């Protein structure tokens, strides 16, 4: 039984929404982030410091002043009635239809709202500090719920009307938002979610951790904003790795050791795995296809996931990376950047090696979460994502 609530969303008022929204900073290079901040005075990237991507941080005071300036100039405005916000995202041939609402910290603590990834404590605190500074959650937590035809039919009943917002974002994704304050619709959607046993955090684990932290530090904040989409419409892409060095091994020694647990085949072009237990590897200008043939001694499901095969048989066993979550030798590259991004990083540092990974399936994510397990950070890349700043939640 999932509880959701409508809320008084703060959203673009006398400015084009496209100029305000902040795409995920994982999509953007440092150069592109700087361009966004320079060319769009009101953009939320002037408030949201992209964690770990910019050397210079905006002070909390500057962020708060800018947010207040946005409100004082009616750039954004808080709704005067309670709403659910129906949200549709289109990218290429993919469409996902969901909604923005509030959800309960208690449901997260009761494991009705379930995570699937570990988080970095420092990043959680940094997110919490940003939110507490503004008393605002600017970006929703992306959650997936099991496919429910009744929910979809109810949402479709509202999208026949023209949307309040309809625009193309920087990555060619099209975002449409309908602001719905009809009391019958609100009640019916709440009833339908009561019949949903669990929902699953797709993206935003650090924000979730931050909101839980805030609920304890600044009670009675017990709600947070989610963007909820059906699990069958939630797409997962690869989240790849670049490792700084071969742990002192020569190329030939490294290949020989790999051959004990993997079949290797040279490729004439970049290689993207096509099924589980396959990996791509790029080193010294050469791509390889790797097929896992090793023995997993554990009978735990979590250890059979490709991300943990990579961690246990590459990073820990061969490259001597004990802490696969925090080691500075690892660089995480989201699949949206393509395999060329891996090539570029390795070509800049000939000692490095890159691995492309077959993306996890949503059924794996749900199984992990239902068993109260977690994948390492940066295991899944959901795309397209809800945007930051389209609707924000100002808490007390």
C-alpha cells in the first residue's frame, strides 16, 4: 500500500520552462555545465552545484539569494491549490507516462519504497545541505511502480487536454506536463496507489538518503517529491567503467590473467555487450569482447549480476581495487555518452583500461530490492530522466 499526496508545486511562471530546467549533470560535461549557467541566467544550475563536477562551488548564500530572486521576479510561482502533475517523456521511439506527487519517508523506512543501490555518505550530506539551504527539493526522486492498466487509463484520461508545458530538452527528449487539481482525479489516483504493494527507486538514491536525513534533522518533514513511472516503461542503459591503470601488469600479463576466467576475442570496432555475462574491454587502441567462463562460488543471486562479476573478477581480483565504491582509480561513465567516451578517456591515459557492461534489467532491479539487497553505486543508468526544476517542492 503506497501513500501519495498532491502538493503545491512551484513551477515556471513568466519564463520559458526550457530555460529554467536543469538536466542531470551526469549528462553534461564541465564545459556544457558552464555554458548552461552562463547563457541561462535563471537556470537552476546556478542553484544546484553539480556534485564533483565543478571545482568552484556556489556558496549556499548565493544559491538561496538566486532562488529568492526567481520567486520575487515571478520567474517561478507556487500553485495556490493542491495538484498532481502528469508527466510524459518522449525520446526517439520511447514514451513513458507517469506523475509527480509526494510520497512518505515512513514508506521508505518500512521498505514499501525500495532502493537498489548503495550510496556515498558524503554525497548524501551534500545533497541534504543544498535542500535544507532552500527548504526545497528541486529534483524529484525517480521511482518505478509495477505496470497497472488502471493507473495508465486514469492518466490518459487527462492528457487529452493541452499540456501546461511542452518542450524539447537538450538531449532531444520531449517533456510534457499536465497540472491537475481535479479532486475526483486526485482521490482516484490515491486509491489506485493504495493497491500497489511496492515502488522502486530507479534514480535519486542520494536524494532519497538526503530527504530521510532531513526528516530527522528538521522534523516534521516526512514527505518528498517523486516522479513515478511504470516499470515496463523505465529504460536502463549501461553504466561503464574506466580504470586508471593495470595494477602494474603489462598488457600481455593482464590478458593472460584475464584468460583464466574469460574468453577473449579481438574486435575491429567498439564493442557493446549483447547479453548477460558479456563485457567489452578497450585498452591501447584495441577493443575486445569478453565472455565470462569463471566459477562463481557463491550461490547468491546478487553475485551473478554482471556488475558484481566485473567487481569481483576484474577490479578486485586482478586490479587490486578493494573498495569498488570509492577507489579513485575508477571513473564512472554513463551509457548516454556512448562508447566513444570510453575510448577518449583511455586514449588520454594509455595505462588505463575501459569496460563496457550489459545493462541490468528492470526485473533484476526489482529482485534486488525485494530481497533487501543493494547493488554498488553507479550500477544502473535510467534514461530518459525527469528534469530538475520543472516542478519543485518547497517543504517547511
